[in-house]
């Protein structure tokens, strides 16, 4: 390409265009693991487990889906999502325990007091 055809000005290089699928990636750059839906759902449910009242149930679901997502990743290393699955497992599991303990404290406080 000559300098008069270069839209960036004379002497500046024109970088090659990114072609989706060239390196096995996709339009999201591999950040969103849409091919590993259990891992993605585990991530979002793990974040949802921070909500009061429904957090326990969302946490348990996030934990289970995170384990399924890790198994999917182990079976097929091409799909992504191990980080999303781990976040779902850790955050969902932790919040399920926290909400269960808080529920237990409330039940004991009501029955004793």
C-alpha cells in the first residue's frame, strides 16, 4: 500500500485486520464461555447468591452448575469457562453456607427468645 492510499498518513503502518475464527476465537475474544453454558450460569448464579432470601438457593445451584461446567471443560478443553465455573463454585458455595448459618441463627433466636 502506498503512502497516498494509507488512511493513517504517510509512514504509518496499517495493521492487519482481525479475522474472527482465525485463531479459534470468536467475537467475544473467548471471554464469555457461551459454549459452556453450565459454567456461565454458575457465574451469574454465584453473583445472584449475594441476594438475601433467595441467595441460598442460587448458591446451591451455582455450586452444582460450576462442577458440571468444570467437567465439561475437562472433557473438551477447546471450550472455555473454567474461571466462570470456579467463581460459581466458590462464591455460590460460600454464600450458600453463609445464608444457611444466618437462617440457623434466626431460627434459634426465634425459638429461644
